């Protein structure tokens, strides 16, 4: 029998494989040996001294070799190993038409390897909506063994001028799935082709935003009702600090919808205005990217996009 215990949540491994490989570029997707270990799901009653459960979570996700318990989980929980996620993505990328030359990958692991996040960059897959403004294609992937984050992957793009991550409103190439028996890694990974297609089709959208003028009043109202909005007891409130941060950046020279978009993605990518309180950066970025994506689908954004065009 084993005691259930947790350990400090720390970011243990960063920048692994961040440089291009001289050999097969796909090798940068290989999970480091220290995080390639067997994990099983077993009944909590079989491994714990006391009859401990959390609600209807009467199973545990456990490292098989060391018996370290990651989390209490439900019966329909599916263990999704980082090595399996990356193997599936490797197959999809290998069969794609992506230019792999110079391809890089950055792994982040924390909590005994229970949480993984990685960002893959393809430096030769680019668009240039205006001269000198280059955007490159990439993929973000995440999963966990402790049920803290769901499995996800999404097409990603970086604007090289400021290294902002470019968030899209289109979810056809954004997968977010709980770890259940319904999760099919192969099927989810195949959605990548939608992301590649949408990336190259986004040039026209960006060029339209560059020509669309917006006022300070309009942008302030946009941020108040989207990125800087929170709900307390179901009542909408303005996050004054976030609103101030966003408007300070926008007032540095913004006058188009493209400027507004880039201020938003900078807020999400670089965590503008956020003090380091010990949180995990990839998780916060994912939350903020979701907020930007929602903003791009909002009625107020669509009004600005088409009424001011």
C-alpha cells in the first residue's frame, strides 16, 4: 500500500531540443528519457492504506515503476502518455507537406513530469502580409497525467517582429479534450491539416485588419467587454488593471484593427501586466489565448471589422 502525496509544482525542464537538429529534424519531438515512464490507472483501494476517494474519483493515475501517485481519477479516465502524444504528432508531421528544415521544439515539464507542454516551430513555413512583417507557423501541444490540464494541440503562429503568438478565432484546428476513453490521439492529430490551410489563408484577413481604422473609444470598449471582463456572482465586472495595461500598449501608436490584434496577442504571449506569482507560464498563456480567440468571435469585434472597413 502507498501513501497519497503531492510534491511542489515546479517547472523542471525547459528549452529541451530548442535548437535545430543536424540529423533527422523529427528527432526534436522525442520525449526525454527521464519523462518516458510507464503509468497505470488502478483502483484507489488497491494501492492506498485507507479507503480514500475524492467524490466519484475512485481510481488513481500512478507511475508504475516508482508507484508515485499523480491524481485521483474517474473510471473512464484515459492515461495519455507524453511519449504517445509526441509519437502520434511525429507521424502526422512526417506525412505532411510541411518544410521541416530548421524545425525546433521546446519542451516544458513540471510536477514530476505529470504535465507537459511543447511548442514546435517550422521556420520555413511563413506568410508575409506586408513587406518585412513575417509570421511563421507552429504547433502547441499539451497533456497531463495528473488531470490538471486536458489534452490539447493547436496550430500556432509567431510574428517575428515582436515574437507575439498569433491567436485565431477559428477552432477547426484547435483540440481541447478531457482524458477520457473517447479521446483518439490519431484522429485529433489529423486536424493539423486544417491548421496549415487556415494559416496560409489568414494573409488576406491580416491585410484587411491593417487597413481597418479604429478609435481609442472603440478599442477601450472592446477590451472592457472581452479581455478585461470578469464575472463575480454572474455579474460582469471590468478588470481595471488589465484594461489599463492593454490601453497603455494600444496608445503607443495604435490606430488599426491590426494594431489592436497585436496588442491583444502580446498581452497573451508575453503575459503583459502579470506579476510572477509562481504560476506556470504555459497555462496562463493558454488561458489568455482562449480569451483572445473569444474576442475575435465576439459581436463587437465583428462590428469593428466590417463596419469600419
